[in-house]
């Protein structure tokens, strides 16, 4: 994949990669920045789900769970392992 960057972004990447930095190459720096952005976006989805759950509690849109959560988790783990 080739990317076109502004001069400002090129300088920023060069400043943060190479000797004396955490990243030995510009590619390493860019990959890390993309991973960080991906992690943030995934965290937003999780946070929104948690906030939605809290809102459900506040507005009394909850139903008591009467199942066995440990049994359910074991069943899911067993399914995951059978895919190996």
C-alpha cells in the first residue's frame, strides 16, 4: 500500500522514527499509529455498549438473568476449542 502524505506529516513521521526513537523505521511508526487508532475505535464501541447498559438500568429496562453464567461460559469455550 502506498500513501500520499503532506510535507508536515512526512516530517512528523521522520521525527518519530529512526535513531534515538522508539521506532526504527517510518513503517513501524505508521503501523503502531494505525493499531492505536483501531484500538481506540474498538474501545469506543465497548464504552458505548456499557453506557447503553447503564441507561437501560436507569430507565428500568432490565430483566433478571436466571441462568447459570459459569455454565454458559464453559459452553462457549467448548465451542471455541472445537474450531481448532
